[in-house]
C-alpha cells in the first residue's frame, strides 16, 4: 500500500491494538521526560556558549562563506541515500521494499527524531514499513537495531583512526571505551540471536511460562519476529554490503562537515581532518544523552568540545557546529515533513498508532 490516512494509522492489527488503560500514566511520564530533555538541552547550550565570546561568534557567522552550504547539504543528502540502500540490503523477504518506498520512510523517521524527543523516529520507521509491506513491526524494528549497531561499530573504527593522529584527552578515552563496550555488546547480542537464539529463547520461555493467558505467546511471537528480522545477516553478501555502505554513510557525513569547514577559519592546519573526524564521532555518540528534539545543545556542546581538543578557534568551531546542525535539520526535517504531508500524517500521530493492548 502506497500510503494511508490518519484513520488507517489508528486501525487495530496484531502489532498496533487499541490504547491501554494506562495511557494517561504514560502521558504523565512522557511529560516529565520532555521537561528533563528540554532542561538538559538548556544546560548543554549554556555550556557550549560559555566557551565563546558572543560578539566573536556573531562575527564568525557573518564571515562564513555560505557558498559551501550547497556541497555540505548534498553530502548530507547522499549520506541518507546510502542509509536507505543499506536498509534495503539488511531487509529480506516480505519486508524488503524498493528504494522509492524506503527513502520516504527513513526520512520520516529521522525527521521525527528532530521534532519529537525520545528517538521515536525509530518506531515510526518500523511502524510505517510494517504497514506498507504488511509485516510485523517487530521484524522491521530489528532491521533498525541492526543499522544502529553498524553505525556504532563504524564510529568506533573512525575514533580509533583519529586516535592515531590526535592524543585523545581523558574524556575522549572514556567515550571510546564506553562506546566500544555498548556497541560491541550489542553486536555480540545480535550474533547470539543469529547463531544461538536458544541462549535467550529458553530462559525467556521459562520466565514467560509463569504467566497465564495470551501474554506469554504475544511476547514470544514478537521475539521470534525480531530474530527473523536479523536473519539476512547470516548471508556474507549482506554483511559485507552493509559494512561497506556504513563506511560510505559516515564518509559522506564527514564530507558534509569538511565542505562547510572550507568556508570558515578553524586554524587547525594539518589537524583539520582528524579534528573534524573527532567532532563527528563525539557528536554522534554524545547525542545518545537525553535532550530535547533535534539534539539541540548536545550537538553544539560535544562538537565544540571535540574541536577544542585540537586547538580550534572557539568561535569558528561553534559557528561550524551550529551551521552544520542547521543544514542537517533543514534537509532531514524538511524532506521528512514533506513525506508526512503526502501520507496525510504527522509525527505526533505515532502515539495512537503504536498504542499496544496486552492480550
């Protein structure tokens, strides 16, 4: 199905039943989460801007050669196109879809992350793909999880390469170790589910059999659908293809920053490429910290902190991060909202669409 209306988004199916009675409580918790997120955004913005001279920062913004915005935006767009191809490679069976279907779904997901807190865009992607391809949303979500693992491992590799040129500070080493622990553990979990699913399945069944009714079967079905969604990674062609595409994604992400840096004077000399590489990794690992929509504040703080390690001009560093953030936000959110409009949906329609009813 090419598209569906808000009414269709609220229809009941096995993965998207009617809202549970505890929705009011979850709404209150969501409100608290938003307050915390916006509070952290404010804190990180203050930390980022206290390192610079405001007048000097404004002068840097005025002096940016904005001709370089176009190649920067194009690199960003190509990066998301490569993400789409990678997603298609990871998907299989009934979930596999043409690029013309996957690209709008992917952009709608990332746009949701930019306008709503809590990375709800990942669930939008799973929901939309599930509806369009008539597959379980859990299976679609597995492919999104696999993407995140590939992204994390690629960022770790990039950080290792950067550390060969730049002496990382203490916090840099801590980020390196923490990221390695998180994503290597995630990769190990995926490998376990691929080759030895019984390691998780058997104890899960033991726990679930303590419950009566349909809840145990409901959870077990979705666990199996999640494992099935990982299945394509058993094929070497898929594994190699996803790895190469992940490298391409982050090369173009790096290219977006490097293109924009041509229009600024970071005063980095030979350290410009590794310095921006460090900023790229630090930003994308740092935005895992909860914050308000669009990673405002966290991106500015972690980006300028990383560029400060290599002695970048503080005002120019903040200008680079702010302008690149604006480019990414406009490209991703603009395209995503256009696709939402075409589907007669809004990012805020996710809550009723995902409302679950326990058996």
